[in-house]
């Protein structure tokens, strides 16, 4: 082990001390009974650790190629994280999908629940929940006093989430958790007291957002050029020309919609519109499932089949990674996401779905591609393969490094790959993939357009408000016109884009850069290029920013 790897491994230990809920998410043991310090001092300590580690890395030379990759990855990722801390965004951003509150709550989804120690850890973390929210409240107020505050609409939307999580007639998250966990005697009583305390604290935090913070919140949700440029670079791990990317989004969406119309004709007959094809698919009983539990089981069966068939042919999937669980979350936010295995794989990788309130029927044609995105060959393969490379990747690379453009870009690339491999030959399944790709292209346009308040091209291929300026309202209108999600799910997506600038485009732009990296490898290797080897070599580098990825691939 070289000095870069030693620095990286020490950083993981120090980071876990400061981020107990993050340690739980990463599968690092020993922290499940603790919560993060969300006070101003706690955030300052995290920034201090970043600053020290970057300084140490800067004066340390790599001893071999794998350490060069690790140093490039760490300098890029940690440097941008520090920039977000120094700008005040890391501590003060609150939106409908990520914040200090969300991190605290979501940690419970993946905590072990079997055995007395596991239950005691849950009880301890529930008991500590109010203190963590009180610390976070001080951080947000201090930020607001310095002019760093989220948009009012986001603060109010998160307050509504607090209501849903604590309402006995809705998610009732904390008490529901206490009921699901097997405990008796004094431990059961402690668990129930902790659930009651966490429920009250969350309800009170929602009231704080409404009454104290929201009145001070920004009227405008647009991030502006300076903030958006930093956010885009952070989420992509690459610098891109934002205007060129914005215009490319229009061309890419137009291309995808032309493909969708061709597939629609195969489904509903010559001249059929995409909406007519969607209606035909939704009316097909064979493509609909009547309960969320049955839909979870369908996702599990499809995931298992894909993993089995791809293993040994297009990918070599090692035994520890051959288990992926499909799960329903105890909340109803509408999000679909993946959580990786623990370091020793005792906790498997999991695909999560927070079914929206009131949704009772589920269309399989829409979600075949989602299973490939979240599972194999998407996130599960990507994360598990890196986790298994202890011989070449340090603990930071295996456990903590994540770049949305790399990760989400790969998962979207994986969807397209499954089409290339024939897994989306059914026209309904292929329309689902293209519709998902169209959503990702539409949000490149909407996210950049809304946050930079750009002019809508006069010659845009859709004739959409030519020459106008983007507003959130026009963003909603555009998404409604170019996507086919149910309204409450799309409404959550739209709020997410407005509150999390730069993240939504990372999927499609990340896929674009992955495709470019593959084309560059083909040019370099000529007749020696092998697609399976390209995938193996690229994934064995672990997660890293897309600019460092291209540099590393060029040296292979």
C-alpha cells in the first residue's frame, strides 16, 4: 500500500467519525447508534477534514498507476466538496430530495434490524434525532443570517414531507419503524419513546421551516450562473459548455421523440401517436400489476433474470455481487434509488421504490428499463464491482467516492446497452426506455434553462415559446408536454430540479460522456477494442469524476 492509499484510508476513518449516518449508508460498522453533528461546528469540522486531506494529497506523489488514478479522483472530488462547503451550500441547502434532515431519516431505511444490538442502535439513533435537528436548525438560521437560504417553495415542500412522515394516516415513519422491529421489555419501551421523540422533532422541524425559515426564503428558485456552474461541475466531475449542452438537449430530445413515434406505429398501427401507443399499453392487462407488493416481486424476478443471463457473457459478476434485493420504502416520496452493499456484503445491494400516495396500479412496460438502470448492468454492477476491487482500489474509492455524472451516466448508458443487447426487443419495453431517455433529455433543457433563465431558441424543434425566457412555470409546461409520468410523480421531479441545480442533467450528459469515452477507446485500440474489456476496465477504476475517468482510460 502506497502513501496515497494510506491517506485515503485514514480519511475514511476520520470521515466516518464525523458522518455516522453516512457510515451506515456506506456499510461501515460501529456508528449505527450515532447521528451526525449538524451544528455549524459540525459542518466546519467536515470542511476542515477536506482541507487537511487535500493539503496532504497535494504534496504526496503516487507510487504506481492505481495511486495516480486515486489521487486524481480524490483531488477532484474532495476539491469540489470543499468548494461547496466554502460557498456555504453544503450546510444550508434544503430541497425535497436531499438535506441534513433527509440524510438522518433515510439512514433508518438501511440499518440492520435483527438482534438486540441492532434494535438498540435504532432506539439510540431515534433518541438522538431531536438533538440533531436542533443542531441543524441553528445551522440553517446562521446561514439565513448570512444570506444563504433555500428557495421558499423548497422549504415549504420539505415541511409538507415532514407532515407526511409523521402523520399516522400517511407514512407514520418513525412509529411504523418501531412496529416493524422486533423488541420486547425495556428495549421495546425505549424504541417507542425514541419513535415518539423523533416524530415530535420532525413535526416541529416542519413547523420551523414554515414559520421561521420559509418567510426568509428566496422568492426565485433559479440558481444563477455562478452557483450553477459550480453545481454542474460537481455533479458531472467535468467542465462542460453549458450553452452547447443546453442546445444539444433540444437536438437529443427531438431525436428520441422521432424514435418514439416509429415505435408507437409498431404498437398501435401506422400513423399512431405516442400517446395512443401509451394508451394501448396501459390498457393491456398483461402489462399491468395491481399491487405494489406484486410489482416489487415482478421487479425482483426481472432483476434476477438479467443478472443471471448477463453474468459470464457480457460481464463477469463475482458471487458476492450476485444478490440484489428489490424493496419498497416506508415513505411515499415517489423516488426510486439504489443503495450499495455493506463493505463485507452482509447487507446486499438494494433497489428502493417510494410508491407515491394513492398509486394502486403499475405498468411494467415503463419500468423494465428502470430495473436495468438500478440493478444490472446499472448501479448494482457498477457499485459492487468497485467494492470488490480491494486489490487495486483504496477504501475511499470503494466506499465513499461517488460522482453523479459517472454513476447516473453509467446507469443510463446501461439502459441503452440493454437495448443494444436485445433485452428491449418488445416494442412496449423499448418505448418505456425511450420515454425515460426523453425525460432525461428534457430535464437537460429545463434544468439549465430554468436556473440560468435562458432564452428559448427561436428555432427550437418543438415550436415551444420561441424567444421566451425560461421560468418554473414554463419548465412545468414543457415537462408535461414531453413526458408521460403521472402528475404527482412528475410534480415531485420538477420540484427536485428546481431545488437541486445541476443534478438532473448529470444523467443524460453523463451518458453522453460515457459514449464519447467508449468512442475514444475504439479509436485508440482499433481492431483490438473489445466491449466487454472496455466495461471491465472502466468499472474497475471505481467511481470518479468524468474528466479524471477519461484521463485514466487514455492510459489503459
